[in-house]
């Protein structure tokens, strides 16, 4: 496989993954998840400073207060998978989360699963091999748990976790107007998000975690995304969605203050479920099919009025004649008028979802464009895989989505076809052996650790103002 240098000269993808970070892989193979190289622990909270500037060679810290793949600068490629747990044995679930933790740490470091390949040709390889020799490619792996892990739809508490479910999880995501959700592409007990700057590296991560889960958890659905639709760092240029407009201009960014991230993104110790979820967050997913053919027939002025922004520069329509991309970041003037009418229409997308029009609520968007061939009508089957990370979706997401599905002019060109709600677990600590150790306890310890559960719909919710 070939890639290119900055001057366009083709070069091989990079040094061997085993050569690149061989010491780290050997440490993992010998000592499991705890024995990871100190150089990768030095980064602190996951998603912080990268180890290298080249995105193909870059790695991100695996262990820290928060999981990687949230505030990490959004990569170009996404592969997300949801799983249904097929066992009722808590120790088997713990074992899966341990095995996933070891494999994820190896793969995000640029290593093969299991370290050095087996020398025995009669044994199945520990790693599927399609990323053998590929560089790390900024791979991040993020793991979450869904409401059904705590209690199934028919009320069964399989793992003794029902008392640990927060009100957010117990209530689940509400229904919204104009949606046509497909159950087989929604929800799930477990979620894994793999992001990378190489599609095959992201695919390799999900494939190997799926193989490891066999007998304990089964794939429920998967989603591949190509091309990010949001920036999670101020150093990234705002991308465009499939309607051709810049998307996510006012997104929460990694560089926001700790106070802002605490308010809008990270679950706090005093929040409901803080005993096991502090440092984590909630992830609301929406698969949104975009009616591209209908959109493409609209006049430019109609597209811009529906969006509320200039298509070329991304500037709000309150700027009469934008001339440069920097104007994208000028604050919209919702009081501005043209010929007696609002310059930014009342039902335009940016007006409907703007934080200043929603009690200051913000979210960290990490969505991706997707395309899945054509449908039965011969139209392109494509759209947005929308992902919102938020401290409390009842404050930071549901009210905004409700306004959008009822009042946003863009809704005419969208169809919500799948949905999911997950609690994204806190980061893996230096001494942790698994994802979600504060929730699940350790293997062989009997019932899951108990914690006081705060009841009431408003428990732990941040102030919307």
C-alpha cells in the first residue's frame, strides 16, 4: 500500500507496526494491560498532545482520566459497532472488557493484537493481519455501554447492574417528530467507536474486537463514516457535510476551558452515576439520511436561507457580502434584517440549534458523512452519522433535537433512520485492567460493585443556563 509525502512523492505507508512501537507491544504481551510503556502514559488524559505531528504516524495516549476519541482531533475515518452481549455471566462480561482493553491498547499503539505473530502455522493468528505493516494512523478506540446492559427491554437484570443505571439510561432516548427508526440499526448493549486517518486501520480495530467478542457478544450493527463533519480542535478546518455547507462551526473544542468542558461534556463526580461514570460522558447517535436529490434542485439562495450561512465561506447570513473564510466564525446577528425580514430566517438551521437560542446548551459533535450505494429508487443512499457527546443529553441534546425536528426548515430534507444512547465510560486508569472497572468490578469478585444511586429526573443535571 502506498501513500504520499507532503510534496506528493509516493512512499510506502510507513515502518512496520512491530518495529515502530515494538517495545510497547512486547510489554503488553508479557504483562497485559498494566505493563504499557511509560512514554505513552506521559500524555495524561487521553486525547491530549499527540506523539508525532504526521497523522499517519501519530498515536494518542490510551490511559488517562478520559477515553481517547472524544476531544481527540477528529480523524478522517470512522468505524462504529454496537454489540449485544450474549452471555448472562458477569465474569464473562468482565473478561471481554479485559481482553478488549489489552487489544485496544496494542492497536492504538500501532501494534498487532497479541504482539508478535504466532510461529505455529497450524494455529489461528491472534491478529487478522490486514493492518500488518501499517502505521498507527492516529487510531483511537472508545467504548461505551447502553441502557440494555443494565436492564433488558423485558425487564431482566442480567448482571446485577440495574441499580447502577442513571436516570438518563433508565429513561432512554425519547421519541422525536418525523423519525422512522430501524430497530436493527439502533441501540445495543456495548458500543465501540474506532477512528483513524486510514480506513483499513479503523476496520482492523473493529474486526479484531469483534473476533475477540465471539461467544460473549455479537455484532448488532456497524456504521462506516468517511470524512468528518465536525472539528473537535481549533487547529482543524471546519469540514463540509454532504449538503456542501461547513458544519459544526460552534462545536465544543478540546481547547475550551476546563470549566466549559466540565459544564457541557464530562460527567462530574456529583452527578448521578458519578461513582462509576465521572470522567465519562453520554453519546447520542443519530443516523440521518439526507435527501440529496431534492436538495440539489434548490436554488443557492434557498439552500443558504435554510442553513442560515453563506455556502462558500460559511459566514452567517447577517454578513451581507462575505469575502473570506475567517468570517465563518463571526457571531450571527439574529436581529439583523434585510428588506424588513430577518437576515437569518426564523426557521433556519443555525438559528434553531444555536446555543444562545437554547439556554446556552452545547455539545461536542463528532459526526461523519456516510454513503451506502443507492436505494430502490435509484437515489444515492447517504447522509450524516451524527454523534453528540454531552454531559447530560436531557439538557444538552434532547431539547435541541426536538426543536430541530419540529421547526427547522432543513428537516424537510432529512430522515432520521437510526438512533442510540450510550454512556461512554471514563478513561482507563493506570492500574485498571478493563474498560468500565468502576462499574463492573474485577473478574472473580462476585456481584458488580454497588453504589448509591441518586433518583429523580433532575439528579446531577447541569444548569441549562
